[in-house]
């Protein structure tokens, strides 16, 4: 994770989730400790800073605390002030300064042997890494905090605070039941702390909404003294109530109360949220003109803060669409996307990776692409139609970049986009086409990109094909996935589903791709989990008609370049033995030896005991390889931090793979082809499949070949032999055509697509 000094990202209290809730939660305890000592010392600047923080004037608080903390002699006072200073930095998005302050605080807490303060600092570090989306570190620090003050209980409130941190991590890890139980334990310990328990109840409501819990939280929140926190607590509760029809009046009253309090305190951010949420409430009940008026007020109050304004522009776009104002809707959505892009760049610079984008950006970009497609259908002349389709494609490309960046949680995508080429410069081959399939609730859109800048739009409605709905396709794709992964599944039933998907996603474009020999798919959501090679037209599989490749986005694909066969240098590594609880892959040695004969290389293969993480690093550092081949267990999980390749002694995560592949001082060009022959993704896990689709981008390779599921070893060895024979011995074959030939040869011996369809070419297809 890269954190740049001085970059500012405001912590976001966005729709449905307060991302900085912990900033004040841990202060509930820190101030319980520090108020007495600081007040007794009659340190007016400290009290002024404390009040400024409580009122949301973070810059003023920082100015005071920065001057004072180095002068304090008491380590405990230093810790208390540093905790508050870190919280203020975090509230303004000053990531680097926040973590430095916490490091100073932790050092002082250890020297003072103060378990409660150590736990507070560890919890604050957990919160910091939670905002940075480093869930492993967030979990580690949260558990250390719990261990210090809950086993045994050093202080009921200290333990409650630590448990709250851990519950927040569990929630983002999607371990909802354990998160719920942990919040409940925290609440049981914190019943004597009204501010803290009110916030805990609000956290609980996010996981399990119950009317009595809501009323208790609302009652507690209203009873609190007026403060910045109370305003946002009421906003949160009002927002939660919007989604429940029976609580319409309560939602309105709560949001109105938050508006009045925010107005009284001249808190413009809170005022903007109050107006925006009221607009959302009116939107829900179809009162679009009133909703638009409130939303415009929210936009005015927000100013230029990208973490908020995109929400209101998105809301304005929806309202205009509901009022049949397509042009106005597009204009508002464009503003939302512009601010999201600003926010995305700033988050990369500041080190924050919040689920803000992951949860909302998909919808914003996707809905804007849909609006452009609608505009293309309504266009009365070719130039406007072409412009609308071009904008739809550009919007989809932006979405794909955001999806991948959110998955890998780093700026590998940003770095690649910085040298982004025009898509039409990449797509120069006359016999290549790129397909963007988009699934909507009652239709499927197919955007076909051809050489020469030609764009074609095809719509499959549920009226003409009853299977062209999101719900039905989800069911069909889920069944198809399971059939593909079992070599003994019902073949006729598999072909039926393969034909159904072909009819939805391919049939309409066939006439336009008669002269095409290579079809590139930019898969959408659930389509990442299936290989298009296994689609069937009733006579043949799609792979029999086209060489196929997938890419997470054409703008993320390295510039077209044909593989040079005259000077190939290859690193091969594999495991045939059972290690670290993973089973044997007995054909690995045979496969590596066969490929070595086909593609001679000067580097000895790393097999079993020589396949060590350190050896992989040193080999990649010392030699600029053309091809890299790993025949080992690999897992793509829904969280990139959990994805890995198995070595004999360790697990190689994809951050390490990226680092290792960029080490060589002799490398002027990226690795041409990375092959992962024995990896797998969980059935139906779209996020894990996204990781697989983005592996070439992440690893810094031009292309990658990887498998969606773990295939029979003997057939894998056979297919890899065919593939590398085409790669190394047939210079007229592109990589896509080499994989096509390998799959065709494998399919003659192994009829069921389980054996050959799992392998995908990702990225550059040349």
C-alpha cells in the first residue's frame, strides 16, 4: 500500500455506512481517561482542541494538538493527545500523518506498560487499515486489542471498544454472524456509556434491522448533547429508516431533526447529507420534483467535495431519468462519474481503498453506459449514434478499471491507464472483434467493437428471448458452472445450457462477425465465471469457430505486439508433491519436461524442493524471461489478499508476484506470457473470477493463461503440451489461436468441456 504524505481524503459517511465511525468511537474511551488528567492540569489549549474536535472543526484541533503533544512529559497524556490527533488527521484524510501519530502513541503506550491505551492504539490502527482495505492488518490489530483488554477484562469499556473494532473488521470480511455476536457482546459491556452504546446500536442495525433496536438507538441518540457526532448519528438512523415503508414518517422526522441541528451548528457537510437523504426519501415515494429540489440544495451545500457530490449528482440523474429527461440524466451522471474519477485518483494517492467505490461506482458507471445505449437507440443520425456508442464503451472501460482497482486494492491499474492508448489503436486487426455483453433486469445489450472504429449495438429483449433477464441468466449460469466442473455431468443438459447462453450472447452478432477469426470478450459480472469457449450453437462449440480471449478492459490491455519466437527464455516451476495440505499433482514433472523439449530454455526448472519463493524471486530478478510457467495449486478468492500460488515452502501472493516480475534490471519489455495451469476460483464467485481476469494486469505480463477450475491433471498436461508447441513452433499463430488449437486437439480426446474449456487467455491476444 502506498501512502503519500499530505494527501487529503475526507473520511466518507456515505449511503448506508459511516466510514469514519471508529474515529470517534475510540475517543469515547480515550476522553474518559484523558479529560480528568488534562482538565486537572488546566491546559486550556488542550480543552479548546478537544471542543473543536467534538464540533467537527478538525483543522483547528490539529493546530493545537500538534503544538502541544511534544511538550507533554506524561506518556499517558501524550498517548491520549496522539490518539485524538490521529483521529483528526484521519477525519481529514491525512493518511500518512495519522499512522505516524498512531506509531508514536503505540511506542509510548508500550513504554508506559499501559494495556488499556495500547488496546486503544491497536484498535485505532485496525480502523486505519480497515479504511485502507488491508483487512489482514486490520484484523491482526483488532485481535491484539481484544487480547490485551478482554482476556481477562481490564475495563468493561475498553473491552467493549476493542470488540467493536473487531466486529467492524468481521463485517467487512462478510462474516456477518460473528460480527453480529461481537457487536452484541460489546453492547452488553457498554450499557453505562450512552454515546458509545448509541453508536454500537447503529452499527448493529446495519447487520440486523429490528424495530425495537432502532427505537432504542434513536432514543439514545436524541438524548445526547448536541454535537457533530449526534448530527451524523441522526443522519445514519434516518437513512436506515428510508428503506422501510412503515417507518416513512420516522425517517422524515429524524432527517429533519438532523437538518435543524446541522443548521444550528453551521455544519455544511451535515446539512448537505440531511437535504440529500431527504431527497432520497422523496425519490423512493415518487415525489420526483420535490426530490430534485432537495437534491439540488444538497449539491449547493456540498461544494466541490467529490466524496459527497457524486452521490447527489447520481441521485439527480436518477430523478431526471424517472422524469423522462434523458439528456438531463446523462449530464448529471457525467458529473457523478467525473467526481468519482477525482475521488478514485485521490484515494490512490492517499492510500485509502474504501468499499465506497466498490459498492456504488459499479451502479453509477453501469447506469450511465445504459443511458448512452438508450441515446444510441433513439439517435436519428449515424454521427450521434456513433458518438453515443463510443461514450457507452468509454464508460464501460472506466468501470472495468475501477472494478479491477477495487479488487487488487492498489494502483497497478492506475499506472497502466496512465499510458492508456486509444482503443481503436489497439483494435487494428481486421479479423478481430471485441464484445461487451451487459445484463439488465429485462434485456441484454451487446456492444460490438470492430476494427476501423466501427461500433455496433444489439439488444436481446425478454420479449424475443425469455431467457434474456438477469434473474433467469443467473440461474442458467449457475447451473452451467456446476456442469462444467464435473466431468460426469449430464452432457445433454450441459449442451442445452450452452445453447441457451449462445442464443442470448452470440446469436445476434453472428452476421457481423462472419470474417472474424478472433473474438475478445470483456465479461460482465456473472459472465466472468464461465468460459465462452463452451458455448454451443447446436452444431459446434464457440471455440471451434473463433479463437477466444478475455480482457478486464481493452484500455487495460498492453499495446498489440506479436510474440517473438526467435529468442524465447522461459522460467518453469511446479509442484508434484503434496505440501501444506494440498494434494499431489503427479503429472507436473512430466508436463514440465515435455514443455522444456518444445521450448528449450537455459534456466533449470524449479520443481518441488527447489520451487521456493526465494528462488522464484532471484530467478525473476536476474533474468528477463519471455515466458513464465507455474504448474502449481493456485487460488483466486473474492478478496485479493487471500489469493495465492503455492510454492514448496510458502504461498506466493499476487502483490509479491507483481513485485518479483518487475525486479529484473535487464527487463525493457514485460513478460509476454504468464501461465497458471492448476488454479481455480470458487463456484459462482464473481469477485474471484474478476481477480483471475485481471491477473495479467496485476502481474505486469502482456498475457496470461489460467484456469477457472482445477482440471484433470493428465488432460492439463496434454493441453499444455499442445499449447506450447503452437507458441514456440508456429510463428503464424497468435496466442489466442495457439490456445484455440490446443483446446481443439484436447477436445478430440476429451469430449466433455470440463477437460479443456477452463483455460482462458487473458489480456494481449497477439
